[in-house]
């Protein structure tokens, strides 16, 4: 079988490596430059590849094409692949065909990385033989090739779900839906939301689908969709007979055996993390993990880098790195959890943002806005009549300097950009690390 892999990053190399190990005729093609680390691995494993080019004749002669999630679905080569009717899969779909492990797959607009990491922590802490992959950590395909895990916990994006055919997780979670990536979905919110719901489309009645009963778009679509999996809701607003809910003090999971825990014992703070902890606990109970083990995991979990990460406290000012907040809804959660007057660093590549969702929170909690981007005009225009202090900056060094000059004892400086990072940074990780470097530099 001729396999072509498009993209030479972590997921692309992993898929090519798995294909090679399964004895397939594999060729990897990347329109850009392949990083030296991956190039070395391709050469060592005798995988044929090209970079800065797409050999269309060879690509379109494949039996099966595996596409990295970073390649836009509107790319010319993708259109031609569809025209020829060649099977096009994500790495998630491809790798899942070669493992019998139970898969727990997590998607949603916000909280995916935190909840995926938390579920992995719960399973690993209980002694299960488990791998972590998808949009996080090491390539899922490479782990399928080399490891013998009985469980996988996978963070799955809408871009990966766009390219599935048979992917069927044992447990799927849809945490929430908010406007994001609309540039890739014809600026249609429902089209984007339906892409997320594909996580459950191949599930059967012996599978589980965990969903957010408080999420308006999820509930609207559930009225139209036929879900075969056993559906388990979680809610912060109402009690549920089966699933999970919270009151002011505790979280509760109602399955065969009840689990409850005080909210102030959770390692993660903020209402959104109460929801994430609930969703993770339901998954744990489905897998028959004991209450004691789940409680221990929820108390010992370390927060994910770049997601409401406490960087430092300098001269009474807290610095928080929430670089992973690449949409308005993620920033809503960050601002909601702020207790002190906040200097808010925001900006980057706008993905069709509507700032009205956070307007009231900004009025209540933010004392100054520091815009960070090549083009800050949309943010300035929206907030100019609502906030007296708005500053425009075009580098992380400048943004942190300005923030530090405004901040007083008892304030918080929050990097929560609402936007993608590609105007000034390689990715959100690069943006977060630069923020931490500049903050800690100012400590000297």
C-alpha cells in the first residue's frame, strides 16, 4: 500500500514511522522546511521525504494520505486529493487503525489540554498502562508503533476530526463550544461545532459520550444529532441523575458508585476548572477507578504550562501566563478567575473575534489594556470608549515593560491574548516562554 504523509512535524513523522514499521511504501512531503531533528529521524529510519515542495504526481498516486493538522483544509493539494477520491486521514485516524487500546478522546474549544493531562494523570496515578498523545506530547502514531499501551488519552482538535473516517474512542468528551477557527469553517459557527461533534459519530452503544449540559451550542446540536453512545452530562448549574454536577462547595459524580469532593481541595482553580475536573472524574469512574484514587489525582495535579500558569510575584505583583488562550472564550475564563486589578496583555492574529463576550469582565476587572501585535487596531477600537488606559506594543519585551510600569502592589499582570500568535511568535508556546523570560528578567 502506498502511503503519503503530508507534513514533517511530530504527527507527520510519527505517521510515516508507523507506516514504515507496518511494511507500507511510505513517502513524506512537506511544503515548508522540515526541522533538523525530524529530518535526522526520517533519514535514520530510511523514510523517503521531500521538503519545500509537493510532488503532486507522486502524492496523487497514493492509496492513503495522512495529513498533519496544521495544513489548511482549503489548501490546493487537499482539494486535488478530494477530487481524486483518495482516502485522506489525520494521524489520529491512521494510528487508531493499528491499536486495540481503549481510547479516551477529548475535544472542545477550551480546556482540552488541561482536561487531557488531568485524565492521563488520573489513569497513570491508578497504575494503568496509558499513553498520552494527539495534540499534546508525543505522536500517537509513534507510540502505537513502539509501545504496548492498553489505554490512550488523546487531545483532539477539530482539524484532526475533519479527517476521520472510522475513529471510535471508547470514551469521548466534548467540553464546551465557543467561536474559534471560523476562518477555517467558512465563518460559520455551527459548521465548526459540528466538526467537534464528529468525535462521537462512530461511537456505538457500548461507548460513552461526556458532554457539557451548560453549553448552549452543544445542547442545540444534541437536539438534531443522533448519538449512539451512552450520554453522560456534567453541569455547574443543575443536578443530574447520571453524570456529574457541582454545588457551591462540592463536585458530585453519579454513576454506579457516587463520588464527591470539596471544590477547595481541587488543585485547579476557577469555575472552568471545576467543570474540567468534573468531566475528568466521570471518565475515571467509567474506567472503574476508585474514589480515593480520583480524589488523590485531583488534589495532586500540576497545572499545564501556558494555561493560567503562575510565573512569579514581584514587588507584590502577580504575573500569569495564559498564552494558550487563543480565543475570546478562553480569555473569558481567565478574566473570570482574576481576583485583583488586572493589567491585561492581549492581541495577535484575530480569528474573527467578538469582544462583546468579555466586555463586562474587562470593565469590572481590568485596569489597563496592553495590546501586543502587529495590528492592534481592532482591539483599540472596541475598547477605546470603555477603558481609559490602552497601550499599543509590538514586542513581548515592550509589553512586559509597559505592564510593569503600570502595575502596583496587589495587581496582576495577565497574558491572555484572545488571538493566535503567528504575527510575532512561532506559536503560543513561544509567546508564553518569551513572556516568562521577560517577566523573570525584570526580577534581576
